[in-house]
């Protein structure tokens, strides 16, 4: 076949129409991904509208091309390639898993990035739905995902809950803290030590205790600033660290 005929095959009317359909899928997936990512961008997260838009669009691109194998390589490869969209989707899910793991961070008792990782995974699913032609389902999933991230926190704030504080206490050399006394002090301030959270370490003769203090109710528990002031005046403590325990 002459080279000119091979090149013209890439710009045939059927190829152009197919590319236009794929392009509309990509633009739609980009917009839906950006819709989901707006909430993350608004709250200053590492992954924002660009990340979500790219993930959704790329997922749609990888999926949608599986529906047109007869047009691959200018229509010359349909006898050689057997497209299997399910394998493409499996690859997308695996790849997004690595991307989601990159935004999850852990520092002591604090784990952050779980919501971002889950929403990135949802964004890829939206792209897959767009790629296979389930446009209504993709739109509804995008709206549900955005709604969950924007409004569910307000529902959580209305429901009964208990806040938690991650506490690290470094004691002076030779000081021997008592667990019973620590638990009693926590109760007096509206907290209890979460079960299984106490960690004890020793370095150069100095003890370090780490634990999570869980408020007894939604409205109990001394403010973190007050706890910091009391710990600063405690003669047995050399240093401390307080932070909201979140996931």
C-alpha cells in the first residue's frame, strides 16, 4: 500500500468522527473530575482540580479507546488486536492505587490524606464510566462524590462525636510517671486515654509516652491551649507535643 494511502487513512472521515467522539468524552471527563476536585482545592489539599481532572480524563482516555479497536493505527490493526476493556480498567485501578498511596501521610497517631486518596479513586471511576459511555452514571457519581466531600462534614459535625488529641510527653531524667495517675488526670479534664494507644519509649534514661486522649463527649474536654499551659507548668515534663488526632 502506498505511503500516501496509509497517511490518508488516519484522516479519513470515519477516523475524524471517532476522534471527535473521543474528544468529547475527554472534555466531559475533565470537567467532571474538576468538579470533584474543587472541594479539595478549596481546602488547600495537595491534590486539587488539576489532579482530579487529569486522573478522570486519563481514565476516560484509556477506557474509551478500547471501544474503537477497528480504528487503531489508521484502521490497519483490527486484525491484529483484540481489545479487552476489562483489562484496561484493571490496570487503571492498579495505577490509581499507587497514586492514592502517595497522598496518604502518617505522623505518629495522625493519618491524613485518606479522603483525598478515596476521592481520587472515585475520580478515576468517573472517567471509566465516561469512557464506556455511561454518561448519566458518571454525572451522578461526580455529583455524589462532590456532595459527600462538601456536605458530609456538616452532617458529621451535627451528629454525636468525640474529638481526640494525640499527646507526646517527654519526662525529665529519673522521673517515673504513673499510668493510673495519668488516666485520672485525663478524666479530670474531660478525656480518657484511648484503649491500645499508649506507647512508652526510653532514650538516654528519659521516658517518652505517646497516647491519644479521647474526649468523653462532644462538648467535654479542655481546650488544647489549656492543656498545653498545664503541661508546661508540670515539673516532671521536659517537653511535650499536642496535635489533633485525625484520619
